[in-house]
């Protein structure tokens, strides 16, 4: 399966990583990155684990950090639409 991040989702990941790096240090930023990568890897193997959402998407929160991965499977492509902070307006990423 091929992994594709939407440009806006990559921007969210970079911004979150930078925030943790600046505010909590390199170790915490690395833990965030590792948890996100592990969650995406798990979902690529078992995409049905996420909660169904709008437009045939699914969502799965991270365990430690207040972020949710919003994704969809299109054939053999795993598309990440957003890695949203859980305090942001729900569904904001659907408009892009």
C-alpha cells in the first residue's frame, strides 16, 4: 500500500513537530513523530480500526498526544487528509 499525505496534513505534522521541539524539547518531538508514524503504520495494516467519518474517511486519535489522523483508503493508496489537533474546529479539513 502506498502512503500519501495531503499537503495540508504534512504542514500540520511539521507545525506540531516544531511546536513540540521548541516547547518541550527534542525528546518529546521525537516521541510525537514516532507515535504518529506507528499509528499510521498500524492503520495501513488494519484500516478498519478508525472510526467512520464523512466522505468515506476514518479517524483515529493518537494515544499520548491530542491529535487525530483522518484518512481514507483509495484502492491501494492510504491517504492522510489531516492530522488535526483535537481542540481545533471539527471537520475544518473537509473544506480543502
